[in-house]
């Protein structure tokens, strides 16, 4: 099943059911007006939504409308919780190696995670508004899951049953602000502005055999300024699967329905070493910081610049036939104009 949230005159938008090929949609009301409303009552709402979805794909819905990704909010325009892990230790290892820091052995058994702002997600086609290029503007291409009510201290085995939806993420990061912020010892805040999610959230069964072992077994495509930048495979070099990350988030507290848990930046090695650009036969990168790390390791200084005003980033995942699964996050970085 595929679900999206269309913009309307409310904060939480209008939930719609979207056809598998992303061409048509139909309002989900009266089953649920919003995605949060659906996930709050998932056991009751999901079978009814699925029935409409099946009819939509079979061409049995007379009032179906064309689906336009440009009219979408993020599936959850705001959420009670957004926690982002770092499931790809290769990414963390490169970050630390670039600054000559050892990787603690515990990082291979205890996931990293930060709690991000969840009150104002960006739409998948909305501009990324920021006040200064000096912040070190970067994208991070990731996958995230949405859970239903998940009990505290849940095991990874049981956590798998609480994963109800999957999305793509652009976890916008301000690299120039991170070092000073982390040096305070309290973690990310100003360096992690609003994130954006794919136009469509899908149930895991939509991926068929490409959802197994708690991982998505497909590449995630990142296109920077119209040029292929990354096509890292989501199941390769993923140290912690999604059930493990969800269980980690719920170790000392329950997760409320609608909690979003991210994978962190997708990152693949090449020949057991740092990844290489697509132009050099590699799978590229899911953020600019990673190629800058590798440039620093290899030549002592980064060469690739962070994003500037006017730059664009597109994040998408296709099936084996080249069909977009989630729709595309497609955004431009623009200068923020303070409101009077």
C-alpha cells in the first residue's frame, strides 16, 4: 500500500491512497483524514486502506484523481518523534578517520542515534531555505521507517512487527555548525534543520523480496545538480538493520505511534576500502561530507564544496523496472528571507 499527504489549509494535510504506479490517488477519508490518524489506529485502518488501494490499482475507483508529487507534504508533515540512527558504520569511520580519530569498538555493537526536530518537516518538492552558505549545507540520502505504538525494551525480533511504513529521507545537515555544537557535549541541534521525506510512504510488502532481514535491498539514487552523485545499495554495509535500530530507540522509553526512525546516511565501501565516485566505477556517495572525507584522507584537504544557493538535490529509489517506488525528493537550496 502507498500513502501520501496532500497540501491543504491544515497543518497535517489530507491523507490519500496512491496507486502503485504513482499516477492516481483517492482521499482516504472517512477511514482517516491524516496519516497520523491512520497510524494511531493502524490495526483497524490498515485493512480498510488496503481494500481501497486494491480497488484503485484495479481501476475500480470512479473518483480517482491524478497524483502530483508537487502537491505533497512529507507523509507526516510533523511527527511526535524523529530519531535518526547511523546504521552504516563505514560512514562514521570515514568521518573519524578524516580527523585522525579512532573508531571506538562499541560503535560496531551499539548504534549511534540523535533526536531531530519533528515539528516542521519540509515537503519533498519544497525549497531548502537557509540563511547562509557558510553553514556548510549538505544533504543526506537515507531510508526511514514509521512505527506504530512500540513498547519500551522491545527486542529486535518483536520490533520488526512494529515497522508499518517506509520512506526516503533528505536529512539536511549543516556541516559548518556541527564541530562547535558537538564540542559542547550535548549533540546536534542548530546543525540539523528540518528534514524532508519522500512524497509517498509505503508498507514493507510493496518491496516484495527487496524487503528482507529488516533491510531494503535496493540502491538509493542521489542526483546533485543534475549529475549522478550516489547509488549506494541500502543493504550493503548496513551494520544495524531496522528492527535493531527501532529496538535501540525504544530501550528506555516507548515509541508512540507515528515515530520515525532513520537509517543514517547510506554508505558502501569499495574493495574493503573507501567508496569511489560513480565516474570512477564506484557507487558514489549519499552526502557531500563523505567525498570530502575521502579527499581529505587521500590528499590532505577536501576539494568538493558543500551546496550553494541554487543547487539542487534529487533522492529517489527505483524498482528493477526503473519505476519510482516512493516518488522523488527534489529540492533546491535557496536563501532564507526572515519574516517581518
